[in-house]
């Protein structure tokens, strides 16, 4: 399915055939552009080498060209419809998927779409000033690519709200531009999207851990019986892959440079030599991982059980699961705190779907840990390397919320937690050191000294290509 770029709002949903919807979205567009101008990238540029979606098929779906950021063609793109698609789970399993919102599920579906939509502009707001300290033009270009695609993902959710939820949906679409990351009066809905992203190590950790949460949340919505939501999320996942690539390879390069400096200077204290110590990388990892775990919500949830049973939201890769896809009799083991010990208990699988999704996510996160430790080892760094902290560490949501659990899974008292906190989470001094390294490098082919250069350029371009022009 090709995308029509002759329209004021590029789309592949035949928007011109629904004049009322088209006018509604065109009236929202100026507010979006104002939001982008006020809270989008703070660094002025001439143009950026960006990819833009041209089709939703498996091959040749994007083109690369120089684009002025404010003129990027945000639009509405849904994956191709499967006429024979049927609901894969819950009480409606086997029935045809829905093209319209069932009245009894209107409020629940609207809430799911609003929460997902709220995360998209939030990350743009969090990353607004990062361009001012970009370590290379390659990295600056990747930041802007993430930003414009998060903006398009906002459009994806706004389209659903306008097309299927009437006046209430239009009101919610307007509210998505009124909330702001970190605002005291009108913050973003989810906690992780009100945290600061003040430096590029935080950005790499965010795009690895928090965007990976987004991948799994979109994966569950892709299973939805509401077919327009499913098709929207299917295409969003295609774009989301680049965001995680930025995080994965970003931490790759930080770890590689850290290992190189440790080897050259024969010490782990590489801060005086302009590097980020391995212990500081681990602290940043601990923070972003634990904050991202909170995005999965409580381990047990009757709301999520109802979403599943009703067909609104499935499991990650639902159709690959080897069970009855109904789960009325199934149980699953879940860790929880019992007195001073962490124990494992069997809970109904239907109410523990957040835990199921989080488990899939944790296994995926571990692949990055393995990868980064392989980089350290290849540079001669021995020892335990990086690791994922215990699932109960530094949690504000769920069964471990407010508990004092160390990264290695020990339950400790408040005094011990306070004494160890500086060893586990970034301190003011750690943040100040990382910030001191954040000096912009805008010369083509050059890169800041605190991370290694990338292995390859973008779309076959050389590393010294002028990815961003000022």
C-alpha cells in the first residue's frame, strides 16, 4: 500500500473520501505544528538526512532525503488490511475482527489509545535539548529521526481518536498536546515520561529500555480485535525498530570506548581521561531499566484481564503461544515479597498478564547485556561486566513498590538501602561528570571522545557524510 503525499495530511486511509474527518484532522494539524515548534528539537538546522515512509509493505517502505525538520510530512499510515483476519484470543476467539468500536468497549479502547498516544510526544519533549550536545552529526541525525517518528506515532493515535471516538476522541486528541513532560500542573500520564533525559547516555538508555517497553506495548495492541488499532500498531513497530537500534548501538559505543580507556590507562577510574566509568554506566542502566519496568504496571491486574478476555489487548506474539488463548484455568509463577523474603507463588495467568509481558521484555533486555559484555570482553575487560538488576530494585509500581531490594535481589532495611543507594543509582557527581562530557561535535566525520565511532553510516552513506546541515 503506497502513501499519498499529495494530500495536506499524507495517508493511506483514503482520508479524502471522509471530508468531515479530513477537516477535523486538518484543524488539529496547526496545533501539532505549534507544539512541535515550541517543544520539539531546540537546535535550529537547515535540513536533516531523514527517512520517510512511502509504503507499508515489507519491501521498500521508506526513502531517504534531506528534509527541513518543520516540513517533515507527518501522516497516517496503517498496515494493509487482512480481510480474513480473526480474533486470536479471549471470549471472541475465532470471530471476525472489528472494523468499528463496539459500544461496550468504547471507554476501554479510548483509554488504551490515549495512554499509548501520550507517550509519543512525551519523548520528543524529554529529548528537546539533546541536539545542543550531540556527539556527532551521525548521532544528531538519529536523534531527529527518532523525534519525527515519535511525532508521527502521535498522529497515528490521534487519527484513531478522531475517526472512531467522536467528540470525546477529539477532546482527548487536543489534550495530548496540552500535557507536557515533567510539568507540575499537567504532566504526562506515565511516570517514566516525566523523567529528564539530560544527556546522551540517558538517551541511549532510554531508547534501549523505554522504547523497548514501547515495542512490547505496541505488540500487545497489534493483537487487538479492533482492526484499525492493530494495523496502526503493526506499522508503528516497523519504525520503532530504529529507535531501539539507536539505543543498542549507542550503548555499544559507550562500552567500547570505556573498555578502550580502561585498557590504555590500566584503571577503572577513567573519568580523568574523559570517559564514562563502567560503574556509572551500570548506575544509568539500573535507573532506566527499573523505571521502564514500572511502565508494565502491577504484576496482577483485573483491568488487563478484562482487556484480554474482551479481545482488546492480547499477549506478545499471541498466535505463537501454545495454549488455549483463553487462560481461564492457567496459572503462572510470580515473585513477590513475603515478610523479609522474596518468594514465588502461582497466580491466575489471566490476571498476571502484565507480568507475562514484562517477562518477555526482560528476556529481550538481557540480549543487550550479553552483547555489551561481549564488547567489554573483546577489549580485554574481565570481571562480571554489566548486568540487569533484580526486578524488585528501585520500583515505584507493582508488588515491589517502595520495597528496599538491592540490585542483586537482597531485601534490606531502609538504612542499608540509603547507605547503598549511591553505589546503585546515579549520584549528583555522576551526573555532573557525564554532563561535563556533553560537548557538541558538529564537524562531519568527527566524534566526541567519550564514545566509539559507529560501525556503519546511515543508508550506505559514509561516516563523514553531512547528515545534518546548519
